[in-house]
C-alpha cells in the first residue's frame, strides 16, 4: 500500500505554526469532535509546546471557523449541521472548477508532471484496506496540490479553508458512505486532465466531484 502523506501540509517552522497544523489536523479528522471543549493546557502538553503557541494557533483556527470562543465559557470545536453542507458546497462548486481550470491552463510542466505522479499513487491505493485518516489525508493532499498548482494564493487560501470544513463533514459520515472508493477514484481523472492541460475537462470533473460529494452526503442523512 502506498504510504499516505505524513502531514496535511508544511506551514512555517515556528512553534505556533506547528501547533496550528497539529490542532487543525485533529479538528479536521474529528479527533477533537464537533462541539467538544478545547483544553489549551492539555493541547500544549500533548504537543510539547507552551500555552502561547497553542493560543496563537487557536486564534487562527477561529478565523478558519474550526473553533469558536465564547466569553466566560471557553473555546470549543465548531459544531456542524446540514446547513453547513449547503453553504460550503455553494462556495466550492464555484471555486473548485476555477482552480482546476487555472491549474490545467497555467501550471508549469513540472507541476503538471507531479500531479500526474500523484494520480498514479492514488491508483495504487487499496481503498478497502486503508484507514479513514489515510483516505482523508490523500483527499486533502490532492485538493491542496490542485489549489497550489492554480497559482493564485488568494484562491488557494479560500479553498483550503472550505476544503477543511468539507473534510470534517466527510469524516463525520465516512463510516456510512458506500462509495468512498468512487470518490477517491475520481481524483485520478481530475489530476490527469490537469496534467494533460485539458482545462475544460478539468473544470467539468472538479464541478462534478463537488456536486457528487454533497449528493452522497445527503443520501445518508
């Protein structure tokens, strides 16, 4: 089995940056459940950092809508409901196709070659044996690679934020979804369309991927 990416992404080298990525990982993968209180002292101990980096990370995560702070009550993992799915999908269905089109039309040849190699690695996955976190890490890695290849850092920032939120929803229902292998497999065609520079096909596949995701989630509600 091809090894999953070891991190969601590499972001900076400061303690606050590392705390941000580690806590965000726990929130996305639902190791910290929706609505659960955040104990910054415990997080600091588990991550081997001080409270200040953790608090800085939590401020960033609040901006990402992954945590919420209430006066005199503390900080909690953001809750989820069906309205979130509709709102997130409304944004992603517009911006994911744009990122795919830009990547296909503007990414350098070596970047598109890397996306083609990523498609090969996805094909090698044994979805039936892969752990949930491994599948989600591959899903995140594919989307982040496409966002980066699009070459627009502002678009990338927005899409990373909403892909994080969508992935939390995916993790919440993953054990009830019958078509995870199909969802993962869709990445192969999308990556190859971008690698081939086929902007029209990449745009169509990205749109269908987002629409299909929402439809699949709603089917198990």
